[in-house]
């Protein structure tokens, strides 16, 4: 059984030895992800679309120019009765018309709607940038969390390896005692069960670590999704000196959700201006230059050609639209109010989230400090227990309890450190400061 377990462990360990590992720090993970991550690339393409739409032509400032040409014809049977009483009959009379020209249409004024459209395109362009920023922030939060989760799982793997090593040493001692008749078979069997149990947890932990590695590679959009990763950091480092007021001010000034909500408010104001533009008259200019040729099959004129310029202005004002203008304006004003309420609601929700995150952040720092003390105490207790066990002053069950206490304390510590880091990441995200993680020192 022992050889079988070691063979399984070897299957997990060999890849880490045989493959060349890539050393990553958080900054490198973020940089590679920003270049390769598919969500970010799609978001940047969408941003480019909003940039392309931001033109004076799209807003309506410029005229449109069309080049047209056409051909038409008729084929008729004509019967004419003259005053003298004679009748002229012509069958298959074919008349033809050919034309070609260039036409210009230009809306000079339509109640400031063109200016409103231009301002709307500006806002949509800025919203495109904010959407990209939101995608990048979400990515940085995800990859930072997974980077430290990978470290967490690596630490757990190290702790479980240590537990297996301790169980193996206990099994060696009890087997030696049993061989010389100083120990019972029951103690030896229990030591073997505990050793197998620890080995089983270690095998499962390799799987957990592998899953985290695959997810980290996926976030970086690596072609080799299961490539080996060695993190530059071996412990979970968190900032325990964040200032709540700075986080609050950063949130109110830089939070992307708030900025997007503010843009929606501005768009609703522009929608009202678009509706109000219908209260004004409009002025349009059109001009054309073309040639027309008519070919006649009968009559005194064989063909006629016309070449020239035409132009004109159109002025108009809608006097009555079935009260629809007033209806649309009232609805637009209600929409402005709704956007303002949504902005205030978003602000309130973010403040509530910040309050909860801050409480969790401070509590997890205290828990981490407490668990550090517990680990030191548990480690000292285990050292005493193992010495007493070697002298025969302690039972195997009591040694196992000391070992489990140490492992559980180490588990609680790494979990508390990871939870503190997650709280820190959330606070940095809500305050719009996630880009600081691109600095290798953070």
C-alpha cells in the first residue's frame, strides 16, 4: 500500500521536475493578460468602433452627395384625329430618356439636433473607454485573486507534504517498536491509516493546485493552458495600512460604475435636447447638376438635350404633431430623473459595499495576527509531543491530535491571509486603484 501511494504521488511530482518552469510575479501575469486576454481584446475592438463613430459626418454636420444616372423608355401605339377629320396612326412609337447628374443635400439647421448628436457621440466614445476600463479592472481583480490563490494552494501543498512527512516518521517509529515487541499492532495499524489519510489529502491537493494553474494560464490566454508556473512570491502579502477615507474618496471620484452612471445621466439630458429640437424650424439646401437627353420617335423634334444646374432651399416647421412633442418631452424629463435616481442608488450601494468590505478587511487582519500566534503555539506543542512520543510518554492518538492541531492552524492562517488579500483587492477595485497591482512591488 505504501509503495502504491508513493507511485501515485510520483505521477504528480514528476511533471514539476521534468518541465521547465516559468517564474511569474503578479506584474508579469497582468502584463501578459492585458496583451492576450480575449475579453480585453474584444472590449478594445468595441472601443475602436465608438472612436470610429465619433465624426462630424456621423453627427450630421456635412452634406451628402449622390451621383445618379438612369434610362427609361416608352413604346406606344398612337392614334391622332385631326380637325380636318383625317386620322394619323403610328404603331411602335419608341421614346427614350437618358439622364445623369450629381445631387447635394445638406441640412443646415434642424433645431440644434446636429450639435446634440455630436455631443452624444462624444459621450458614447467616452463610455466605450469606460467599458474597456471596466473590463480591464475586472480582469486585474480576477487574475490577482487567482495569483494569490495559486500561492495559497502551493502553501497548502507544502503543509500537507510536511504532514505526510510527520506521519511517515510516526509510522517508522511505531513499526520499529512493533518489530522489537515494544508496541502493539493496533498502534501500528492506526499510524498506517493516518499516514494513508494524509497521503490521500496530498494527492487531492495536487489536483486543486493544477486547477488553479490552468485557470491562471487561461486568464493570461496562454496557448499551453497547463504550462508550469512558478510564482516569484511564496507567501501572501497584503497591505494592512489602507486608509478608509482615501478609499472612499477614490470610490466617489474614480469608480467605473459611478462614471458610467454619470454618462447615462448626460445621455438622458441629450435625449431631451433631441426632442426639444422639434420645436424649432429646419432649413435644408439642395442642389444638383446633370444632363438629360430625350429621344423622340415621332414629331418635329428628333431629340432634346438639357444640361444645367438646379438648386433650392427648404424651410419648414412642424405646427402640430398630435401633442406627441409634449409627450416625448415629458417622458424625456422623467428619464433624466430616473437616471439621477439610478446614480444615487449606485452611490449608496457602493458605500454599503465599501462599509462591508472594510469591516471584513479589518477583521481578517486581526484573524491573521491571531492565527500566526496559534501556528507558533501549535508548532511548539507538536515538537514537544513528538519528543514525548519518541520516549514513549505519549500515545499515538495524542500525537495525532497535536499533528492535526498544527495542520489546522496552518490551514486557518493561510485562509485568513488569503481572505485579507481578497478584501484588499475588492477595496482597490471599488476605489479605482487596481492598476497599482501592475507595479511589481505591490
